[in-house]
């Protein structure tokens, strides 16, 4: 009995709009997750939050989380500026 291989034609869509939406979605959810982690473990709400912050503010883990979420926010803005520039260039190329 010969086993045949099943071909799977599921490929990742390569359309630029799909890629844009996927990158934006991953960036937003990644940023949200990091902000939630930071606020939960490094700067919690409540009356004792500032006192816990005295201990965790210099923590390498909290610094890492904060740095990554800041860079994701910068990355997010760069993506939108690039998308707007590409859209304007595309429209200009169609008009001319």
C-alpha cells in the first residue's frame, strides 16, 4: 500500500494590504501586551503602587519591557507614515 503525500495549498497571502494589516495588528497587540505587563508587574495601580515602583523602576525586566513597548510605538508611527507616503506616491503615479 503506497501512501501519497497530501498537498497543502495554503500559502500566506502576499498582497501588500494583507501584509500591512497583519503587521499593524501584531504591533498593536504586542504593544498592548507589553503595556499590560508593565502596568501589572512594574507600576501597579493602588495606594501601594508608588511604593512598589521604588523597587521595580530600576529592574532590568521592567526597563526591557518599557524600552520594547516604546520602540513598538515608534515602529507603529513609522509604518503609518510609510503607508501614507506609498499611497500618495501610488495615486500620483496613476494621475501622471
